[in-house]
C-alpha cells in the first residue's frame, strides 16, 4: 500500500498547481495521471489569463489573486513560462453587445478590475487590423498570457523537486469509501496501474472533464461534463496582435448551454511568443470526443477573416481540440464533499483553468493544511448542486 498525506488525481495545470503549493507547505503528496502531464485540456488550449471574462464576485476575486501570483511565478519557478502582461480587449459588433459589456465592466470596476470602455475609433486605433464594424470594446491592461504546457510542466517539475511523487500512466480504478453511514466517510483509492491501494489523509479530485467519473467512484454525483473547444494555429508570423482579443459573442456563448451556438460563437485571438496565432474556439457538447471537425475549423476561420480580413493570407499549420470541464452555473467546483470528510473537488474551471490555476492550488493547500481557505469559497462548494436539485 502507498501511504501519503494527500493524493491528487489529475495531472493538468490544476492538479500540478495543487501539488506544488502542498509540497511548499511540507505536505507529503502523491499525484496520479492516467496519461501524461498536460495531456488533457491544459495541453490543448490557449494561454489566456483573461480577467474581463469573469463575473464580478468570487470568480473575479479569484482571477485577480491568480493574476497577482502569475506576475512573480516565472521567477519563483525558475522557468520561462512565456508570461506577458499584454492587456486584453473584448469588442462588440452591436449596440446591444456594447451595452452588455458596459454593464459588465461597471460591476468589475467596483470589484477592483482596471477596465475601460473604448469608442469605435479607439477600438480601431488600438487594433488597426480589426475590421471597421465593431461598435466599441472594453480594454483591460491587467489581462495577460502564458504558455499553458510550459506552465503545467514547470509546476509539476517544481513539485517533484520538492518531494512530490508523480505517477503518469496511472489510472484510479476504484475508490472505497469507509465509514459513510456514520457520517465520517473516508476514501481509499485503488490504482490499477500501480496494482496497489493508495491510502491518503486527503484525496483531491482534479481530473478536469473526467472529474464526474472519479467522483462517481466515491458515490458522489458531480454534474461536470466535457465541452469541446477547437483551435486553429497559424504559421509563425511577425507581430500582428498587441493584445489578447475576444468578441462579445464568444463571451456570451461561454455562459450559454444553447447547442445551436456551439460552433459559430465568436472568436478569440492570441499571438504566442513564437509568433503563431491561436484562433478559437468552438464550445461544443459532444461527449468525450476530442477530434477536430471540418465544420468547426471552417467556422473558426470564417470568423477570424470576418474580423481580420488579412487573416485569409495566413497559413494554418495545425488544429487541435480540448475538453473543458463545464458546470451548470459556469463557476468552478472547489471544496469538501458532504459525507466524505477527506475528499476535495477542484475542477469545473471550464475555459478558466489556466487563469485560475495558481490561486486554486493555494486555496486547496490552505484547505488541507489549516482546514479553511483564506477567502470565502462557499459559493463554489461541490454540494451546491444537490441543494439546487432538491429545490426543483
């Protein structure tokens, strides 16, 4: 039997961040990943540390704290994460969209976000290549970008150097819950790859889009489902974009469960340190299918050309798709599970996993070490969905 203080299930950026912050506190930690580090959504996404896309309240509060951590993370980890505080813009195609952005930004300003409204002329001046039809935009200088794969690997490497044991190619096959009837349930996990039980004082479910399956092994109903996002990658190019870009239509689709909007839902644009432009992204409910599709790729390309006509001359060198962990209310799941005193869920970040990874890691470490997080995360409780179902 493998014995440890904490077992983390999932080797994406959330799981690796948790491992890093736990071992910094001297906590004996084991992380298991059924494939490889960053082999899921963390290796198939853009690098947005985007604050404007967060609703005011706990979502934005976490994002702001995470952004503060990112500013010093390169130096702390001693690795080039390709971090750049480049600013970000959300542009509106209609007066209705602009009104929505104005309302959203007003609330965000009250929560401490540096965001301002740009006129149509200011929008075109800020991004000269943008087509002339946008009505305006919001701009936030605090928005930033990072290389998600490098960051995930750096967190895993730093955790390992500090003593964390990381097992890749290692799946959890079952979890035994003992003492549930007494209201003091505890989990013992069984890893089919290690052919051994893993006994831990705490179990962290950070399995992303597969978190519901892991939770189900413990008898807990967790309504996280996969939401596919397809992305196109251009050839390396000279500097085309000065900031991160998102259309208001894409932001609206983020909080919508309407499958009719799954393919054509706006656009996101990011130019990486290597010069490639990542063009995204669909939001599709297609189960665990990670394949790219002709319909998805052509829709993304058409949207990009619509907003940036010069993109029709750029070569697409590859495409990929990742599965975001979607929750019904658009908020992450973070906290203890009722009836199982050593099980913590840390998943459901959907497209915000990169942006929220550092603060998530810190908060989970606090839950383990001191029994409480430094900010009120009750709104993110895994048990909130059961309460909602009882009311309906």
